[in-house]
C-alpha cells in the first residue's frame, strides 16, 4: 500500500462543473499537507497548502481531517485551464521528507 | 530569475555511459532534493541534502551519487546507465524555516528528461 493514495482518475468534466479529489495518507506522524498541480511535461507547482481548519483560494477549497487521515480538494466552476494532474503531498515532518501521491488527472472539456 | 534551475533539460545517451545533472537554487533554501518521475508519472524521492549533509537516501542503486558542494547546489551523477534509468529527474528545494503562512513548501526545477538507449 502506498503511503499517500489518491482517486485513480482520470476525471473528465464539462466546463463549469464542480469536481472533488480525495487523498488518504497512512503515516499518522505527518505534519503538513499540500496540493500540487502538474501540467503535461512540466514540473509540479504548489497549488495550495492544506490547513486543519480548511482553507479556500478562489475556486479551490482544501480540507484536512487528521483523525481520518484524509485530505480533499474541491474545484468549483471548472475552467479549461484547470486540466492537469493534481498531486496530494504529505510532509512526514522529519528530514523534510515530502511524499507524493500518484496524482489524479483532470480534463475539463468545452 | 529562475528559482531552481537544472541542466541539462534533455539528455539522450547510450547504456553504460556516465552522466551528470546539475541543480542550483537561488531561494536561500537549506534543503535540496532529487526526485525521479518514471513513465507511470509517479514522483519518488531519491535523495535529500540539508546544508550539504545527506539526510534522505531512499533505496537507490549506488550507481547514483549525489554531491552538494554548497547549500545552493545539488548535482546528481549516474554511472553505468541502464535502460530503466530513463525518466524525468526533478531537482527541488525547501526551507526548514516555517514561513508566515505556516507551512514550508517544495519548489521544483523544470526537470531533466533522461533517455537511455
């Protein structure tokens, strides 16, 4: 079992749709959590950090449930430009070890 | 100014050769990493250095040897290249200091695509 698991995808949604991605992690000592976005043939880039109280950045909302070891990302009003692979990332907290999930690919269709 | 820069961007070479990839960051970060992304797109950490000291060394063949001459540079040398080494290698950096938003983040270079023939 991978340390960080995500919905396998791909998700194909129409423009304007709301889409939710789920992520679970197995290491209860994990200390910080992130969503990264990776476009085709590009490097991963930080989309948003995830805080215990939940946080929002425009159309993007991230939630963290430490008890269930579960992280989510909600994208509202999807745009064509949201098409990418979304990576759930967990920092184990020692030695700055960032562990990546396998990613979920999103295609937003016109 | 590119925050994390790595060279070369593309590398095509024959099996058995030795090659190096270089990485530099100008973010003032104290920790640098090498990640490998294989054909299935899974990103896996290989090495991590903090202030020139090796702190993470995942199960990687000893044909791979990282070197950090200073905290702004982390190079990766690969000996006796094999077909299975073909992948995209990403350099990244982060800081142990917590920034004002409450979490440190990982910043990546653009990647070096290695093809072994």
